[in-house]
C-alpha cells in the first residue's frame, strides 16, 4: 500500500489531507497523519488506525484544520505540477503534425460511426458493445478537440487577466 491509495480514503474524511497525500509531498503529509494518529509512519499502519480507531476521523479533521494553509499550498503545488506537465507536452508538440492528424482521424471515425449507427441494423447481440465502443470513441474525440480549443481559450483568458493585472500595477 502507498500514500496515494490511503489518500483516497482520507480524502473522504479530510479532503485537503487526501489531496496532499496523493501529491509529490505525500510522504511528508503521511508522516503528519501518522503522528496525529499515533501510529508508525507507513500507509498500512495508517489504514489500520482508520479502521480500528473510532477517533481517527476527528484527529484527521483537527490535523487538517490546524494545517489548512500549508495543505492548500501543497494542493496548489500539485495542481501547478500537473498544469506544467500539460503545458510542457503541448509545447513539445507545437510543431508536430501528429496531434492534428489524430484529431482529424478521430473526427472522421466519429462521423463514420454516427452514420453507421443511424443507417445499419446492428445485431441484438452486438448493440451493447457497439454503443460502448462509439461512446469511448466520442470521449476520445472530445478530448482531442479540448486539446486544441479548451487550452487556447483558457490560455487567452489567463493572458488577458495577467495583462489587466500588470497594467494595474
């Protein structure tokens, strides 16, 4: 068991603690959690304490309340790392044709799939799998469109806010 897995369980009790446990500083937050629960500094001991100690939830909520600001910083750090990773990936693919090719191919696949769903009779035994596959295809197509449209729009709004803020200074 690792801190990321236990973070999901703790996230139900204390969301900030759970988020921080799943991030890059999970081991440090795990030490804080184990100290608050009075157990060894490992995910298995924490899991055991959560299932056996009736006061574990109260202790975790108190820990979260005492360290709320620091936990927000850790959660923000995790989010910034994820966003940086995505920005890096987009920057690396800026001059590559592959994302555009994948997006166009998925668009054609969705168009053909929709046409076939509405024009041919699918055998009863295959309907469920056909709908599942088409739904998965639609999801991936939506993700590919979001790659182009969603980030461009959010980046433009962020740049606009940044420019407005800079002018105010």
